[in-house]
């Protein structure tokens, strides 16, 4: 028997981490505060309770979410096995019967001889002299534990609200309508900013569309205070027709080389990663619904065929600044016996949380046996996702769904149409090879 690993949180990431450990011969103590205490979003006693949609998104390999699910199947994921077993008709998506899904996972973990489930709240992180502990408490981490995490890392290391702008795939931009430039041509490397110019007539129509767009109604527990430095674009737009032109869309210091003049307004796109495969819409955090965002943002020159790898949002979400706080094995640099998994690390979505839990469980299993695990390659969706959460080149770290833009790019000779198929097949080959590697090394 090897050292016991403690896991705090019985959501998707915590349950997947527990399964990864137990199936590799490591004893697990899983803490879940329900039913003695519930977050504002939870209502059932079961583990792995789905509190929002019952969909795990697309099942197609042409989507990054579909590819990640297939990788997880190859790697023996409990969560995906449960989802497949409790699936309900949902077209091209994988959706589940949420009650049967939770019951399936609860039963599997309860029946495993190496898993002990403790129904109690953990309000303090274990001491640095304690055994390994995986924190997988998710976006609604209870206040006591969140305060302890903030004390360990400093307030700058922990965020309680997301104000997220959309991210666009670079190869979906129509560069014939756009130009590269930083304000006054200073301060940034060439290519960091792409500018979408607007004349006054288009700008006015765009603002009116933003104002009249359907907005998301937050949950009662997400009554989020708005800060003047990070307001949703629709709130700015509602303050006056020219407010955006003097705010995130200000054209000051920019000249459109096609006209030789300053545009009436611009939408700036900033490189999201060092490879410049993804671009962030600067200052465009929003509460508009996803369909409205896609409709309205495609009014912007150059974005008519934009592929949105992430859409904007403003919601409650407790997460750490993972690139600064965690090492490559998801251990806290300030206290290496602590590991973090799931949404608290800045991954976004059910499948991503599951993948994070699986990887961190594998890392912890190796650590319990005195080894370091092989790192999954970034040619895979799971490896690219973990690599993204450690990318210090990101100017402002924010939660991100898995997408093809964070994976190693396809060779230049691969056509745009064939690129996703190539990346998916390469990923599946490499994840199988990685699986064989970890099975050979962990004994």
C-alpha cells in the first residue's frame, strides 16, 4: 500500500482524480461537504452533480471538446464512462441523465476498496508537513477554504469573478479588412494587436445592436458587483452612443493604412498566446447570450466568418493564477504537498474539469510512488490544455475551454479544411502512446 492522497471536492475533477489514483493502487480519502453544507448552486447529495447544463458538448472529433472526450475514453476516464452509460438523445452532442450520471459515479467510488468518502467540509488547507492533497473545489469554493487559499497565495493569486472577453481563432480572420498596429506604433511587438476599423455609420449600428441584445440573467448567487475598470460592453454602450468610442473602441493613436486616416472606432484584437493562433477581443467582456454575441460580433469588419474559441462572460468563478502558482505537475510552488485540479485552476467546462482531474490524479499517483509522471504532449488536447494553464506568456490569465488553437499547429502544407482532422488523428495517436508510457512507468 502506498501513501494516501486526500482530495477536497467531490465534483467532476475530484471524482476523476480519485478514480485515477485508486485504479493505480493508491489509497484515496475524498472529502465532500454535501449533504451537511451546500453551495448556492447544488441541491443533491450525489457526487459529480451537474449544476448547469446536462451537456458535455459536441461528440464530433472535428471539435476540440469531442476530441478531448475521445482522449479521456482512451485514458479510462470514469466521468466519460458514466456519461456514455447515462447518455440521452442530444443530436451531435453528448448529454446525460444528470441524476443517473451522478448515481453511477457515486456508486463506483463508494464501491472501490481504496476510496473512502468523507462527508464533511474542509475549511483549511492541510499543513505543509501533511501528505499529498488535491484541491478540486471548483468555481464555488466555500468561503472558509477560499480565504485560506487567498492567504497562502496572496489576493493577487485568486480571482472570485470572471470578466471574460471572447477569443477568436486567428485563421478565421479576414485580414484584408484589418490592419496590424499598436497605438502610436509603440509598446508592443508587431503582430500583438490586430485592428478592426469602423466608420461612424457601422459603429452606430453596432452600438444599437449591443444595447438591444438579449442578455444572460445571472443566478441569484451571482449578483456580481461591476467595477469601473472592467464593465460589460453593454453597460458602457447604454451610457451613451459614443461611450465605447471613448473606451475599449477608442481609435486614438491608430491610422488605417488603407485610408491614411484614423477610423471613427476600432475593435482591437490582442494575441492570446505566443504562437498568435488566438486573439482576444480587448475590453469586450459581456453578459450577452452566446447566440447574440456571435451575431453581433460578426458585424465587426474582418470577423464575418470568425470562429469563436471562447465567448464572453461575466460570472462568479473562483480560480487561481495557475501559471504563476503551480509547477508543471500541478503542485503549488509555495507548498508542494498541495495540488490543484479542475475549474479552480482556470479550465472551463465539464470535459476540461474532468481532464484536469484525470491528469492531476495520474501526477499524484506517480508522486505517491516516488516518481514524476511523463508530461502529456501538447499535440494532444489534454496536454495542450494543461500546458495552457502553465503558460506564463499570457498577459492576463483567464479561464479557457479546450480548443484547437492551443494545440501544436498542423504542418503548413496541411490545408485549412483538413487541419482539424489531421490534428485529431495526431492527438489520438499521441495520447495512446502517452498512455502506454505511463502504464509502463507506474508500477
